[in-house]
């Protein structure tokens, strides 16, 4: 599991969930660098993701103390990000995981109600048979959308 950033038995304190194309070369990189400079072990995955969420990644989510979910314009377009979010929200409920959403150029109400880019993405997934209506993905988006978080609109 070394490739997951779980080195020498020391688990990462923070797990970053994000859509790389939206945020990785600006906001997420700066956030990661700041956490690193402060000595806070942080896990993030490269944008090279497969179709199915890897078991090792699930383990990294479970072992992190805090999960920062960076909800951006295209986050909901990614099956991978949405599968990751479902597991994150399950860990919140089952294990008391601390989840802090960052609404990066998106309105929290669009996330929780699947409106705007989130509504478009969800409709796309439904049309293509990825999820039936009223799924655990919908529930995870509703849940994360009502959590107190940080609304970033001018970064």
C-alpha cells in the first residue's frame, strides 16, 4: 500500500477528494502545499484514476482522520469521484469520520439538490444507465451539500 501514501504504518491525517481537471493545478495544489508546510500528512491521488474505485483507496479514506471534499463544477461528472464520495459519506456515518466540504465555484444548494452542473451531470449519468434514480449517490450529494463547509467563489 506504499503507493497510497501510507508509508511506514503512519496514516495520513487528511484525505483530499477532488476532480483533478477542475482544481489540481491551482486550489488543490496550494491547499496540499500549505498542509505539507504545516506538517499535516495529507493524501491525494493523481488524476490517473480507473473506472472502479480501488480497494486501497477505500482503505486510505477509512484511515484518514479528516476528509476534505472539494466539490467543483465537474466533480459530479466523474463516476470515480462520486463513488469516492459515497464511501466518504458511509465512513462519516459508520465511523464518525469528519467530512468538510469545500464548495469550489459551485453553490452548495446545487450540490444538495442536483441543480446546475450537478443536475446536468446527474441527468447524464441516469441517461447512460450509470445509476437509477434515488440512489446512494444522490443521498451522498444531499448529505455533503448540507454540511457546513467553505464556499470558495473568488479563488
